[in-house]
């Protein structure tokens, strides 16, 4: 049996057995169960490189909050996404909205990333992935690229999965305008 035939056989067996394991694999691939809209967003307090050293979702009661999860500081997609949020930061401020970035990176990594990219919004260190898991944005060792909009009363109003970093901030701003108009 040639190596090529062997690998085709292994791949065929793997694909044939895959449906038997589809529930755990699908949940893992999606990051977990997504939170229901129009219910209280899960509370959290995480260390950060800004302010007094920690940030809680409750600190922003009375404001719209954009909580975006991302895999890793200094990677191309994450850098692009953060730059777009920073570029649009005045537009978020005009809408009474706060941006919070969350990844498993350390506080010192976030500080370096913010300094390197000129980011003026908090990045939160979810080093054990607990908050990422609660929000359904966990992929084993990193957070997935998901974003959640929380209203001024702490209620989850929008979820974004399958994020394109190049246009994501514009999508979030459009959804925020839609939500503010209907509120």
C-alpha cells in the first residue's frame, strides 16, 4: 500500500467517524453556546493595563459597552481590529459607548500592545479564559473573535460571530446606531 493510499484511507475513516463526535466538535468550533439576547450580560471583573488595575462590566452602567474578544495581541487580524476600534473611538464616545477588548494575554502584553498601537481603550486580561467561556467565545487556549453589545442597563443586545477585522468596527457602529434608535 502506498503512502498516498494509506493517508486517503485514514482520512476516509476519520470523516466517516466524525458524525459520532459532532456535538462536542461543533460546540468547540463555535466557542460554546452563545448567550441569549435581551437578558443580563454576564458580569465580570478582569485585570487591565489602565486605570486602577481592574475593570468590571458594572463600571460602565449607564453607557453602551462593546465587549470584543480576540485571540492574541500583536497578531495581524487582532492588530487590524484594534486599530479600527481606535480609529473610530471618537464615534463610540459620541454614542456614549465604551470599548473593552478581552483576550487571554497578560496585563503586561496588553500594555505593550496599547503602547505599540496607540490604543486608548482598556484591554482586559482573561488569562484563564473564564470570561471568554461564559460568553461562548472560548476555543481551548484562546478567545474567538466575537463581539457583544451591552446596553446601558447591562442587557445583552447584539452578538457578532464570524468577525471580519477590517470592517468590524463599522458594523458595530451601525448596529449600535440601530439599537440606540430603537431604545
